[in-house]
C-alpha cells in the first residue's frame, strides 16, 4: 500500500516527480524518496516523514535529470527508517528499485546473497531484489535479461520499477498482483501505481495486466508477457477524471472538500446509464443466491443496501465483509457483487477470485478505472466519483450507496414489487437529492461543527439506529474511530438493552440516528432506546428531522435536518455523521487526511 511513480524525460524534472508522489501520498506517508540519473550516476535521496518534510530535508524538488523513480511508503515489512525507505540501491549503486507488494521468499534469497558477500543497508525484501539484479547483470551484461532473470527468482505479489545507469533512456517495470499503469505523454512517459501519479500530466493510460513487463522510454514502450516474452498490444484508456477534483480547492482538508463534493458525486452517480443499473438488477434477479461484499466502509455500504433491497424489491441478500467471505459456500449460479473504491483492496480482490473459482457470476462497483477489481468482474459499474484523496472514504461511499438504491429500485420494478407511479416518484426524489445535500451542507456545517467541538473530548461513543439507520450508525462509528482515534461503537438501538446499557453514565455519549416520524415503527423503537439512555443519565445527541418534537425533547443536543423522503433520510444522516467526525478530529488536531495506521487502499492481507 505504497505509491510508485516513474518519469522518463520531463521538463522541470524534480518538481514533476515530487508532485507525482504527492498525488499518491494518500497511499502511504511514513517515508519517501527519489532516485534519478544525473551525469551517468544514480542520485538517491530519501528520508522518513511526509513528503513535504522530506522535501525540506532533502530538496527532492531540485533534483536534476531526465529519468527517475519515486516512492511514498507505508511500512508493512521493516520499520519506518531512512534505510528502509524506497528507492533501494544495489551494492554497486548502478541499479535503483521501487517496489510495492511482498517478495515472499526474500529471506532465503537474502541469506544466499549474504553468503555470497553482499552487504545490505536495510531489512527490506526490495533490497534483496535490487541486488539480484546486479548479480544477474554481471552474468548476462544485458539489462532486459538481467531484469527477467532476477524476476524469475522471486515469489509473491509485487509491482516493481527499475532504473539503471546502464540504460539512462528506459525504465523497466513489471506487474504481478499489485497494480501498475503507464501514462503516455508527448515525448515523455510515466509509470505509476495508480493514475493519480500522472493525471496532472496526461489522460492517456495503459493498465498493465498480470505477468506483464514493460520497457518504457520517452517516446515508446514495449509491453511483453513474462511467460512467453511475446510483445503485447494494449488498449489506451482515456481518463476523464477532472484534475481539479484532485485538488483541495480552498478547503483545509481533502476530507471536508470531498464531503462538499458529494452533491456532484450524486449527480455523477445519476448519470450512470440506466442500462448498466438494470443489467446489474437483472443479474440479482436471475441468480439463485446473491451476495454483496466489501470491507470497512464498503462492507457497511453493502449492509445499508440490504435494507434498500428488502424495502424496494422484497429481496434479502447477505452482506459480508470480504475478509470473511471464504467461509461462504459459493456455487455455480450464485452471484457476488464486490464494492470497492480503490478496486485494489486485497481482501475484496481475494474474495472475488474465490467467487470466480467457485463458478459464481461476479459484478463490481468501483471508483478507480483500470483497477484490478474493475478488470476482474463480469459486470462493472464505474461510479465516476473522481479521485478520493483523503484516506477516509466519504463521497465514494455515498455514491456507492446511492447507486445501490438505484439498483434496488430497478430490481423492485423487475420483480413487480413497486408500482410505476412510485417508481416515478422515487426517480424524482433521486433527481432532487443532490440539491438537498447542497442545502444541508451549507446550512448545517456550522451547527455540526459546534456540537463536534463541544464533544470532541468524549472518549466513548455509542452510535445507535434502527433498521437501515443501524448500518448507517455502524459506518458513522467507523468514520469517527478512523479520524478522531476515539472509541465509537455502532449498534442497533434495540440491542442496547441486552447488555451495553450497563456502560451508560454521563460520560458516555450516544449519537442517535433518528428516522423521520413517518417511519413510525423505526421511530418508536429509536425513541425507546433514547429514553433508556436518558433515564440512566447518559448523554443523548441526535440527528433528527425537523418537526420531530418528541426526539428533540429526549436529546441533550440535536441536529435538525430538513424533512426528506424516507428513501434518502439515512443517506443524509450519513453525510452529517461524516462532517461530525471531521470537525471532532479538527478540534483534536488529528492528521485528518492521513490518519495514523491507515492507508487508502489496503493491498495486503
Ligand atoms: C473507511 C475506509 C476503509 C475502506 C476499506 C475498503 O473510511 O477508507 O474502511 O473503505 O479499506 O477500501 P476500498 O473501498 O478501496 O476497497
């Protein structure tokens, strides 16, 4: 879960490489480094810390050259030290390598190289590979042959980019399980672990497939199969993401900016052609058993969707956390839907591979074009939410949920569970939803900020809701934990009385997701739980809808939202809870866009 970038022949070289890893910083940010060829030699600078800090120490932006590689790291193997930061050099300093993934047999290889007299600076698997390269080159005197020979010796999952002073015109790249893409410019080419590495410079991209390697020059590239050595013809994709969307645009953090992107994200989700939505609904309708899976936030998106499928199409589908998916007995004729912002999450990818091996039909909702999951599934909906830079997922999760509502609605129609006139009404509500979000964001943000500030000291929270508001509470609690590092536990409101009530006292705060009063049964059950907390001296904060006096009376503080259709009430509360977590984290001085111990796409198991 690190970021790789490489550039061949760019103007303003150091600055371009630096920008490109800055655009990848959300993938890892504990150390970084750059290696370039200057005057026939490799100049390497790397250090621990975020990219701006390292740049101040090492002046990466002033590095000169025409070809180079860069890396931003999130440590998985080997601690956060300058030695362990990438790029890694071979002992003779003629090879430099950046690497994502894991070389699983590196210990044996390291011991062999040690016995042959190689000295290592770091504890990383990458340094083993770069020294294998050096050895292989001594034997063949041919760079491509040396690259292939070294690759033959390693096992695991990896993407690697190699720079060598033996060939100052080309980068050597390989992809196995860990993503790698090429960016094609004018007289200048790029390689990156995702398109953000080069989106600022070009919109033309090539996604590398499993077991492919590339020799990348300034004007040409050759993609070949590792297995056969054959030259491969690749499709060039046009990336239509707006570069501006990946900028902070005056907001103090990407998280806030991306929350404010949500009206636009919903509009984009509404633009996804109806045929694609219907095709996915039909896939559900035609399958004997259907499953939805994701992990972290996307698991909660699947869990929220369960309620929509049930309400709109009278279908119940299991929602599973991808890391638990292998316990399910999947059979031919089953259908599995994966939900993933990055399209690279290891747990979800692995679960999808398992589903395919069992003969299931597969579908996916993904944000990142060309990502592994988007290439694997039989049917894919690209959500088109634009780059989500903050590690914490907000706009992507909302868009995924919105898309799932669209699918549930189509399925309801296919299964004749909703009438045409209701379908039309829901469609109209969908069209209006983005404007409602805009109003709510503008009207409520000050108010949400005040309550978040007043309560940011609270160390233990219970987030409670009934029906669909329960997974919304779960997702909101995850957001709170991720970004504030405070304890927040999501739970069904009715579950509270079965044990957890024992914890209630004034220091324990509860956030209730109260449905509109028209959802009578859910509303009643939520208010009962609010009373249970209040009567035991617990502090009740509630997100409610205007006119709900009963709930208002029970709450110590409440956030009053405009009345919306019950279809979108849970989604509106989800947005408010994202803002609540943001402002609490702001007050606590947390590293909001890059919270500790998290990375944007978790590509390890
Ligand atoms: C939550 C969050 C994580 C991701 C999870 C799945 O804010 O960012 O829980 O949702 O790691 O990631 P994707 O959606 O990329 O598969």
